[in-house]
C-alpha cells in the first residue's frame, strides 16, 4: 500500500527533515510512527498525501509515485486517503454535519447519498446525536471524533493520522484509539504518528530519530 524508497526531504535553508527512508506498509496493516518532536513524523504523513513532495527518492501509494503527480491528479489521490490533522482544521462556523459533508460536496456527491454517508460516519464515531451542534459546543474528544468522521466519510482505503490523541485525557484518548482499531478491523490501512504507542497494541512500530528510521 505504502512504499518509501530512499526518501529524503529537505527544507530551506538546508534542514533535513527526512533522510534516506526506506520502508513499506502493507495493505490492511496498522502501523505507528514514533519519535521525538521534530523527528519528521508529520513530514512523513504529508509526503504520503502529497501535501509535500520529496527532495529525493520515491513515495508510492498503491504503486503510484505520488511525488510525481500533476496538480490536477491530486484530488483523485486524496479521495482514497483520509487524513486527521494534528490541529483538526475544523470549520467552527459550520455544524458538525456540515463539517463532515464538506469533502463530499467538493467531490460532487449527490446530496441524498452524501447525507447518508455523513450520518453513517457520525454514527460510527458516536456523534449521531450531535449533527446540528457547532464544533465549539463539543468537548476536545468529540472534536477529535468529528475530525475522524470527516476523514472517513469518503470511505478511504488508507487513513493517516497526526497525533490523534494528543491533549486528550487518558480515557478519551483510549476511546479515540478504539475508533482507529475499528476501522482497521474492517480492512482500512492505517498509519498514525503518535507519542502514545501503548494505545495501539499490535500495531507495527516505526521509529524516527532526527529524520532517520531507527526501527
């Protein structure tokens, strides 16, 4: 599903965020990426989603070199990938329902089909009764569940998450982690950047240290 072939990423004025990374994540696998702050975890996820392009090497998703895609091809790639950002990127002037609906509206889904998908996604993360609420009315854990619902509403086969349990209390973090396990159980490939590896037992471990893969 994911293959890094001697991938490097350098930012001006010469900062090496990632250096010579080679690894694979198989289809339907769950893996976590750990490492200190600044180790390159977020950059790694951005390369997979083609938010960033590698300076060297190749990033392949489903056999496709995503770093070489034309800008016009990126929306088609990202429809297959769900991404939960560290800062969530919720729209606080729109309801829970409208936040989850947005990617489907952009993709041109028929309204009735889109509404069914939104409600199914909200039900999956335990927010079925909160669809009319504004994000500001939700707890931190509920906001994270909302971000997950938006990431999976398009039914992607690959789910990326950047510190999805950060700043949550222990019980809420465990609940959020449980949602990822549920998606993995139905065949979604999952890659999570996290400090809280203990919340994902059984997941394959990848560890970064100053942009290099250590384990």
